[in-house]
């Protein structure tokens, strides 16, 4: 068993990616491993030897609330291993704890020699995921200090100071550095294990991240496992209203999705200083508050877990823009794109500490606020966030571009994101020949969100805020937006909406899945909506598993491109809700079958994104090599499937 792909543990903004034997190697790239907290890797090496050599894996590491594996020293058929190691690892918030239980297989005592080699590189996640980019860190230094019961790794760079404290029971017999370079430490134990008896070693790594409170102590992996299981059960336990005709695979996908959403919740501060837990976008790259991701996840889950929406609204209201700060895209009323606590963000080497480069988070905030009020019947949040909602509306007219351009528009950010819609990779908003649209860019789906936001906020103004004049203003603006959208975006020859308008008003003519979002938002008239819905389910768009981001056959199409030919479950969830909205039952059911079949091929956990290859090319969905898993809006997609099914 040489495969290094082991489990990923996630809890309260902390995660660990482990090998099949529970190890950490310090790799980066597509699938970095390690113990991560607040955007930094707090353990980059954790290798175990037993009896002077790497252990044999009898049972590879696996598990959800904790990771368990079974290891032995090497042995043969005639000379089996003297003892067996049962290893369990689990997470607290900012803590990785593990226990090794050694069981003596012999009728006489044995002495087991165990060695852990540990290191902490404190790598910023942007370093690990960067494409060969190098970040200068003047004055940065790492150190390690041995103590009586373990070792403490430290990282300093000017005022920045983070630590990882590793403590063991029993204390190691020795702690010494490994080699002449770096900070790696070798911790050794000689454990006496009685005849047919057992001995236990507990190791706990605690991440003291810069600027964060000290994590709470975790007693043992078993205790951490029980706490996480109880917390997850409290979130997932309420039954879902599954229709009688719902496929059995939908129940399994929803259960898996709810469990992942429970784990992906990250603690943040709400509007009035309260602590709330919001959906973090995904592991390994995005376990933090993301405006668009958290909003769409909360919208999908709203009928079943409205507490996610309440938390997300509070967190985003607390971070709403208040002034103009060009370096991070902040503008008054604008909803934040992402929040980072990383070293590189703090030193302004990346702009994402508090970054506002999103064209769609602001209207989606308004959509979620009204939808929450409508679904729950609770108008308290509509009242609480009235000022924030009005500020968001004014952003859409002023800095968002509705007044000046007639549409929500963005210009590429030379320091941040070139594209500021959900397809935010470079080159994703393009013409059919692959040419990137140049700004100010008006992407189609954002206009649909803006239309929906105006309609819904007008409803709040009329029914909750007692302001009919404001409601009328927004209703007139929504009607005008819908009329000019049809005029400017519709491509008669393709009988399909353009992906975007570029800064010269030209239609970016790539045939893209964003058109399905227009059904969800209601900006299209019923006849055009029906034609778009049916077009999206034709073979060049629909792979048999899901709708591709770009229709195959275009020059820009690539099945392994992040946004130009791949298939995204959340994108398909929005499309599906749009199909259901316009009563396209046959198309909706075909898409439901594809998504549920995809889920079944992934242990009922939908990944962030799939390659664009179809069923005729391979009998299973082809993975996209850089996908996050678990990932929040993919985890919430089965809940959107359930909602669509209930509408049909």
C-alpha cells in the first residue's frame, strides 16, 4: 500500500490531510498534506517509525470524525510482528490530537522503539497553491525548542509570530534535531509493553496562530471524535422532507452533503460581535468565509437548514464595505468576496485579507435576505439588516454600474481577480474563440442576480419596511433592467444569451452555462427561458453527468479547464432550480439523474468540479485534478436537487 492518499479531517476552520498511515510529508501542489489552521500549515512533517523502520499498513487510515489505521513493524509469515499499533487521529479547533495504542502479540514483554520526526514550515496556503510564484519574506525565521514533554516550533517575521506546540504523554526519552538544516525534530520513545498487554502514547499538536485566541485543550482523539459527532448530529439530525418518489440515492447524497456542511462551518464574528458559524468554501484552498460561496450554499440549504443563512447574513453584514479602498476593491455597500488571516495577506503580498472583488456577492446578499424572510416567515433579519440592504442596493446603482452602464460591471483587477463573477479564473469570460472579454465587463448571470435582488428588495420595502416609494423605484429599475437585458444580451442567430458584454458593448458569444442562472433569477421571459433550458440539455452542453461550463465544440472548450469546459455541481444546481422554476420537468429530471449518478460514483460526496468528458467517453465521471473536496456549494447541491424535485 504505497498510495499516500489518506483521509481529510475538517473541523471549525481547521483541517488535516493525512497519508494512509496517518503521516504528513509536507508536499504542496495539487494535494498538499499537513495540519492547517487559519490559512497556514502548522505541521508539515509527521513521520512515524516503529522498530527502526516505516510501519506496514494493515488497515489504511480512514474515518470521518477521526482517522484510524492499523500498523505493525515489518514481519514475515514465520516471524510475525511482535506488536500492533492502533493509531487514531482527530481534530479540535486548532488542535490535532492522536493516540497510539500498542498491543503486544506475544506471551512475554516487549520493548517498542517509536520515533516521530516532526516539523512545521508555517507555509501560507497561497505559497502552496501558487503556480511557481515566489513570495519574498524578508527577516522570516523558523526555530524549534525542545521541552520536557515535546517540542515547540516557532515562526517569526517582524510582528508576525505563530507557534505549534507538540506535547506527548508519556514524555519522549529524547528530543533532538534532524540534520543540520531546518527545524525538524526527532522524538523517541522506548515503551515497555507487557505480555499480551498494551501501552499508549498520546501526541497533541496545538496551533497558536498569529492574532488568534489560544485553542481550547482537547483531551484525546476519542473525546474529539465524540464532540464532533455530537455537533454534526445536532446539525444533520432533523429529517428532510423527501418526496415518496425520490430516488434512494438522493437521501444518501443529502446525508453526505449535510455532514460535510457541518464540518465545513467556520467560526466568524457577526454584525454585533456575536460568534456565528458560516459555510467555509472548501478544503484544502478555501476554508474561510467567501461571500458568493457562502451565500449560494446558504440559499441551497435554506429550506432545510436556515441557520446557515442567518449566520452568513450576519457575517457579511459585519464585513460590508464602508469606504473606497482600491487595493482591496472595497466600496460602500459592497459585500466582501473573501476573508483571509494569512501571513501573505497581512503583509499585503496578496490582496485577499479582506477582498471585495466580486460582482455578484452583493445582489446575492439581497436575494438571500428576502428569501430567508419568505421561507422562514421570520422578518427580524429583514429589519435588522435594513440599513445594510439599502447600502447594497445603492452600491449596485453607484459603484456597481447600474446607473452609469445600465448593468453590473467589473474591470479586471491587476492585483487580484481578472474576472469577478463565479467563473473567476483568467480567460473564463470569453468569446467563442477563447479571447478574454475586456472591461468594464457585464456578465450575464450577475444581471439576473441584480434583477432578482431589485424585485425581492422591493418586496421587503413594501411589506417589511413600510416604504412603498422605495419599492416603486426598485420595481421600475428591475423592469428596465429586464427589458434592456433582452435587447442587449440575446443573440438571435444562436437563440441564446451572450456570456457577457465587453467594455465596447460587444457580445461575448461563447455558449456558456451561465445562461441557466438566468432561469433561476427569472430575468428571461417564459418562452426564451424554455428555449435556453432545452438548449442546455443538448449533448454538447450536457455530458450525461452534468451541464458543462462551455458547450463542447467551441474553440474555447477544454474538458480539463477550470471554467471553460468542466462541470460544476453547484452551477448545475442553479440551472436545475431554473428548469424547475419554468416547469421544464423532463429536462430537470434528466439533470437530476446525472447529478445523482455522479454523486453515487463519489461515495455520495459531490466534488467541487468534474472534467467535462461525457458518459460516451468513459463509464464513470472523470475527476478534475485540482478539485476541492469536501466543498460547500457542492455539498449543498443535493439539497437544491431536493428542492427542485419538490417543485416538479
